[in-house]
C-alpha cells in the first residue's frame, strides 16, 4: 500500500527549501564586504588593461 502524503505539507516543505536555496544564493551574491568588492573591481580593471594591451588591432570605428 502506498504512503499517504499530505499535499499541503509537501508543497510548504518544497517552497521552504526553495526559499532557503534562494537566500543562500543572494547571500553569496550580495553579502560581500566593501573590501572584497573593491578587490574584485581592481582585478577587473587590471584584467581589462591586460586584454586591451594585448589587442592586435584597433576595433572598427562606426
């Protein structure tokens, strides 16, 4: 015989787990310190400068 499942309880559990996963993703994306954001910005500037310096030709003008 199959196990009886309360659909309301299953829905609430599924939604709660989705909310926890979304909160964890938001903490990872937005929960950084100012120093971490500035370090990443400086690394991006350095990376862009390195790529621009290695460019073989100028981009076409419009």
